[in-house]
C-alpha cells in the first residue's frame, strides 16, 4: 500500500506494483444524479464512515455490460486467457485509474500524462481490463528516463451511455458516454498535477471505439484544450455506429418494448420515466450496443461518420500533433466473426457482391487475388484484408488529408507486428485489431516470442518518445506521404513511392474511380459492409 496526500483531494491510498510504480485505482471523477442523466465533475472524493483516507487500492466497478464480456473480448481479439481480475459492474462507473512512478509522487517536477480511452464498440470493456494493464509501458518509460503518468478512463456504455430520444431529451440526453469522457479530461486538467502529472502535457490515446471518440474530440470546435496531442489507433467514425435523432428514437421504442414497456402512442417522456425504474440487470441482459447521435452538439453533422466528411475535418488549433494509426490486419474483427459463422462459398459470394455494387469489379478482385476457386479459409483471409484497407486504412488517410492544411502536425503509423496467439486467425501472420494497444501496454510481455520483442519495444518507445515531444517519424502530407511502419524487427520509414505501391493504395485508387470524392464511402458501406451484412442463407445459395 502507498499513502499519498493530494493537495486538493486529500489523503489517498494506492497500490504499489512492480517496476517502482503506484496505482491509484478506480478514483471517481464524476457523479450521475440519476440513470441517463448528464454527469457532473467531482471536486472531492467520497468518504465513508468518517474515513479520512480514500481507498484507491482496489478495483472499482466498470460500466454495466454483458457478464461474459471478458471471455468474448478475449475470443474476438484472439488474446490469451488472463489472470483472474474481478471487477464489479455499476451505473456508478465513472472512474479513472492512475499508474505513476512512486518517485514522482515525492517530486516537485511534472511528467507527461498519457490518457487512454478504451474501445469495445461502445458496448463492452473497461480501461481496467487485464489486457489493458499499463504496468510494463510505465516501467519501460521509467527505465528509459522518460517517465509517464498513465490514466485509464471508464465511461458509460451501451444504453446507459448512449440511449436517446429527441422527444424525451430532458430525461435521455444524447451521447452521455462522450460527455463522460470530456469530464474525465476536465478532471485530469484540474487534479493530475497533484499526482505529479503535467496538465499542459497530456497525450490522449484511443483505440477502436475509443479512437472514434478521440477523432470527434480532436475536431469538434472547442476553445479550451482538452489535451496537447493525440494518438488515434484503429478507429474512426466510419466503423462506429452513428444514428440520427429519429433513428435513436426508434431504438428507444424497441428497447422499451423489449423490456415490457408499452411505447405505442404514448408520450416519450412517460416511457422514459418507466425506463428509469427498470432493474439494471434487465437492461444489461439486452446486450445492446451504443451509438453516437448525429445532429447534436458533439456530432453536429448528418454525415459525420463518412470518409468524405473526414476529408474536410480540421483539428482544433490547440491540438499540436496527432498520430493516426491502423493495423495491417484490422479486418481480424470481421474475420473472427465470419469464421464463427462457417459460411460457405465465400469467394463466390464476395465476387457476386462486387459485380452487383461496383463498376469495375475485376479490379477489386485482382488487387486482392480473390477467385471463385479459393477455399473458404483463403477467401476469408483475403476478404479480411479488404475490410482492413477499406474500413481502417482509408478512414485513416481521410483523417490525415483533412488535417493536412491545419496547424496540427500529423503522422501516419502502420502497426505490422503479427498476433502471436493461437486461434482461428493464422498464428504469427496477421497484425490484428486491438493487438496494437495490448502489445503497447505489455500485459503479456513474458509470453511474447523472442523474435517479436524488438519490434514491440520499438513500438512502445515510439509512443513514450512521442509523449516526451519526439516526432514519431516524418509528418504526413498529401504530396509527401510518409508512413512509419512498426514490424517485428523494429521501425521502418516508408517513403512516397513505397506507400504508393501498397495494395491499400490501389484500393483507394479504385475507390476514386468508382465514386470520386464519395468513392471511399461507396467502397466501404455499399460494397464491403454490404457483403458482411448479407444473410448466411443468401450467400449459401450462390
């Protein structure tokens, strides 16, 4: 145990961990007055039974989510089983966990802060999952004399974070989970100095749904800075669920019906009041995802989730720099889901989709070598690469292009260290979705194959250096397209000619030929997503 006296929050008890670090676990940063309400910033810590010291030595609750979500997370990300780490669930889940060098708690100096927004499709996960444990990252940073203070942010998920009806806005305001994140950054700015962190040197890092959130925060107009710089890992508006207020209202009515509440021809306010009293276990058991709501304060544009719109988005002037990163096989999330379906005649099904949706279907098939004679396994692996390039690489390029004439310095990183764990995805072959942030943080370091450790270390030190003001490579511009590739053997800078030769770039060229400035979106939504959403029975008939 470690007792720290914060100048504003008072005495706090933390947990000493390996590497000369202390963790202050599950500190409340905001409070929720009632279900679905906007949260408010907490400026003091709750004390129980007259305690003078707040106990942050144990894990607190995550947001309400499926009870089996840890097991399913590991499965869909092809990660090893993890040591038992019990975490309760609660509507009172707005917590941050800090990992800080013990010596820093006694120092007058301030160190850079790295604040993490986790992914999970706005439905599952927690910044305190074992596979997000930042101990190794922070220990390596300390050993290299570039210490960091790491902050894991929890926010409301699923209906509790994103349910909305424009007809009951007072009770169900939109995008609560996003506003929770904003409060977490406000808490960091106000209180992190008391833990040895520099509030003027905060790097925000988000992965998957957390990256989509971060893209929004980077660009949504705001005078006061949330952080200094950011790292957007494998996520954008294109992969997250975004619905209009009208669509949210439809989902609100469906959810009420699923819970046995009659919503037909009743005022939405009355239905919403009944939802306030439904047992939270009943809401959890619906296992619903969250969705951003467009045409609102934080997501003002109808087409915010499109790549065409991302091409026009400018980061706030206070954002000094950003890393935009994708994995070379982010399509693993689709691969693993599709693999479980045991769909047949995959190549023929995909070929049929291309011929139906594209003017130049043969170009698509030739880029990825997809043929009707491919086995289902081979076809699925190739289609996963299409998903990667159309759903992750293309949005990354769109974000970079949008920022290209802004003061924000932008860098493109391509994560290419293969996932080493056994599972449906070929082992040691694909740099899969989520493996980028897991390898960065280092919870499975002692199980890593020796041949990958150099690359993982280089990746980790790239981010550590970035937090300390070191550029991660040459900056990106539409005319000077540089990519910093992170592979098993370390870092490699790809120049414009090498970038141009990538299959993903050929897909972008085809997308432009298909639909001009809307070609990226046509390729993703009307072709790739169209294929993924087809019924199994429809594919089996081909």
